[in-house]
C-alpha cells in the first residue's frame, strides 16, 4: 500500500526512514542535511562507510537507530555518486531492487520515502514516481511517499547534534550580525550576510572564507557550511541552506546567544566595515556595494567608467538592476572611506547612500 506523505518526512510514524545520499560521504543540503542533524551518529557511520569505499549506487546503507520509540532504521539510498553530480534513473531502479531486499530481510513493515533523485538530483517526479509505485505494487510494506516540495521551516527540522564550539571567527560572525541588525533594523538575509563577511575579510579579518565571483556578487560556499553548523544553536532561519538566495529569508541570532567580545583589532575592522555598509544595508545595496568593490579590486577596473562596464558585463541581471547612478554611489562611498586606491571621478556626495538614490 502506498499513501501520500504530508509534512516532514523525519516525523513519519514508520519502521524505516529512507534518506537520499551520494557515495562520497557528504550530506550538505536538502533532505540529507536534515537527516544529518536529526541523526548525527548515523552520519558518522555513513561517512565512515564512504571513506572505506563501502558505498555504491544500487546498495543501501542501513543504520539501526536502537530507539525505544520511532523509526527502527535509517536507510541511506544512494541516488548519485558525487554530490556535485546528477542522479540517474538506473541508480533509482537498482536502488529500489536493493531496498526491497532490505525491507524483506529486516521485516520492515512500513517505510517513508522521499522523491528519490528529484530536487537536487535533477530527475523528474513524473518519471520517478511510477518506478516507486511499480516496485512496491505487490509488497505488503506500507509506503508513505513524499512528493517534491520545499524544505520544512527551519524550526521544524529535528536537530540532535551537539552544540558546535565557539571559535574566534564564529564569534566575529555573530557579532557582525548583531551590528548589522542595529544598523538595518532587521535581520540579514543570506545574501546580505555573504556581502557583510566579504567586506569584513577584505578589512583584514582572517575568516578563511573563499570568495568567488557569483551571480549575486562575491560568494563563499564555505560560509554556507559555517551557517549550517550554527543553525539551531546560535542562529535560526538558515534551515538546510536550500532556499533560493532571492527569497531573502532573515537569519536571526538566537535570543540566548552571547558572542564573546571581539579583540581590539577585530572590533576596529568591524567598525570600519559597518561604517561602509551603513546606508547600503539591504539585499540590493549590499550586492551593489560588494560587486562594485569586486570589479575594482579583483578585475582591475581603473575608474568609474571601467567599473560600470564591468558590472554590466557581469550578467544581464546586474545590467538591468544597477543604473549608472547606483554604481556611482557605491564607487564614491568605497573611495571616500579608503576601500579603493583609485581616485573617484563621481560627483555624488560621499554621504549619499543607495537608500537615498532608490527613494529619489
């Protein structure tokens, strides 16, 4: 029997929960990340198996929860080889055959299944669903099948991890979030936090973030991993990191969090960063400011004209979004506060902000 699942798969009342994984030991986003948080010991066993070369598509990795109540097993179903790769239908077909074997051998009476290989895997649900239905059509196992949907709200994602340790870099990140809230009067989105930390690192803070040119400006993927570790312990709202960046979902400091005071050197860098970002503290403003700084310092834009041309070449989005006047505002602010070596050729007053430009 197959029934449609509602709500959060991890809360399903079944004998076994099925998780979609790769074979290299990474649970970085989506349903796999939710499982990693809910079952940290399972993740350790999965990572060990991956390191030992024991994982392969078409073969289930089974972990017993040993729980008195709730699911007895977590079954990791490889839907792709590398986490960067795509799922293939043959992986799903081979995996379903092995999943049927596992449920028979372990006397599993009920199982919850996610949309195998869809979402991050790239497969189409209308193709995958019939494969699942065919596999369990004559099985006595009760299958709760969850269709593709967005991740549950961050607060509803089970998290049994040990609280991650506080480090100097994380302390500065949390302190910068608080300062940003004080300036913008609202919590930063992921996009804003990326740009804020970009400038803090450019100011000399040793955050070890690896920024690269991306669609919405400088972006560090390893900051995403830091936020995943902080989520649920120090911050709320980031969830599993799968929300589109343009949703601008706020990331909030938890009310019980107290970040250590920064060192005098870090405090000075943070003051300098916040002074620059004041007046640009919106998703639009921070993308504009950071993208302008990037082309000036990483792509050799020599003057405002070069900078404007470089931004408009970046992608059609920036060409449509940023006017010459917007770019001039950011360029002038960066130069006036010593973030650029080049002299400014703009006529916008140093105190003018992007907020004022947008209201004009």
